[in-house]
C-alpha cells in the first residue's frame, strides 16, 4: 500500500451500488402500485425502495463471503440517499428536536 493507497476504491463498492440500483428499480415496479396498493406519493416510493434495499442487505449478510462486505457496500448508498431525501424535506439533526 503506497502513500495514496487510501484513495483506491473498495473492490465491492461498484457491485454494492449496482445492487442498490437494482433494488430501487424493483421497488419502482408498477405492479406494486397498481395491484399491491403501495402509495404513489414520495412516501410510498421511499419506503418501498428502502424496504427492497433492506431485503437485499439482509439476504447478503447471511451469505458466505463476500456477502457481508457487499451488504455493507449496498447499505452506504441506501443511507446516503435516505439522508439526502430527508434533507430536501427540511429534516436534519438539528430540526428533529424542534418538532
């Protein structure tokens, strides 16, 4: 590991992002909204995408390596997406106590 070794990406980072993107794509399946009854508002879409990502992460955690590493790399874009959605709505660490 050289001086700039910390700048390298983790080998499972791209795969984790791809798994998260596939989970979000599955959460946007029209079947969920038309047949199952998931609300089409932002809350339904957000909860559905987080639910699908959690199912993928939970499944990966129980698998043999590199499953747990992929689960960690899949949870990172999930949490950053959720935090940015909350920030766009005006919910942050400091505003939670005011409400």
